[in-house]
C-alpha cells in the first residue's frame, strides 16, 4: 500500500527524451505523457514534494561518447516537457547547491545519467527521507537514469515505489527483467491510478 507521506521523483522528463523529434527519444515515451501530466498535477494540487532530475550536458561530457548529443545545456530539447513543468520549480545547476528549506519542487540538473553523481544528492535525499516517506519514481529511461535513481534510493535506505505505466526504457526488452528484480527486492510496483487515489487520500 501507499501508506504515509509521499515524495515524487521525476526522472528526466525532458523534451529530447519524450518528444519523437527529440535528440534521444525513448521508445514509447509519448504513450506515458498523459500519466506524467496526471502525476504532476496531483503533486501540485495536493502539495506533494517533487524531486526532479534533468540532464544538462556540455560537449565534453563522457556520456556523449555512448549516446548522441542530447539535453545540451540551454537548448529546447533540454527543457522539461510541458506535461511536467511546474512554474515554481527551483532549478539547481550541476555545480549549484541549495541552502535553507527544501522547496516543494526541486530540479537537480546533472551531467551523467546517475543523479547521485551530484556530490549533494545523498544529503538532499537524506533530508527528504527524514519522515520516511515513500519515494514514488517515474520518468525515463527505465534502464538508465531511472535505474540509477532507484538503485541509489535503495542503497540509502529509502522506501521506493515505481509507477510502471509512467516509465519507459531505451531497450524495451530490458524493462521486464528490471521490474521483476526490483519487485523481488521490495520495490512497490504501482499504476498511476493507484498513486493518484493514494495521493488524494493522504493529503
């Protein structure tokens, strides 16, 4: 069950990944946009904190030797998709740090697919985890950035749920094995509808 407080973890819902014209479109990502929008609206309406990640690449980033250039800093493709935009989001650049209270919506930019490549990521997650919430993860791509976030949260003792109809993988064949492994390790696999009902009740 989705008991207790919730923190939403929005992974890389950026135009280059979600739009078919994007530089690194994730197969099937268009199909989850409505669910991403629904989850974001729920968070705004019910004051559920969102920790979002966003790739923000420069030409010398190591990741670009593995993938084509995408989410280059300052480009349209690097922007968050309209479905998950929040007007009050506080955006931290890859080398910036936050001081003071945590905002309701925080975007952490990163130069590698793993958000925990940021030196401050562990400390920030620990602050969000003080009340032992359920971290509800969605976004792209299941087999890269989502995987890194899920594994990182688990390693830091967080309770984690994954919204299975609000994620997509670069390699769709790899997704089922990942979901099976995570379920065996205690991650709650849920649907958008269930999250929305729980979010409305818990607020």
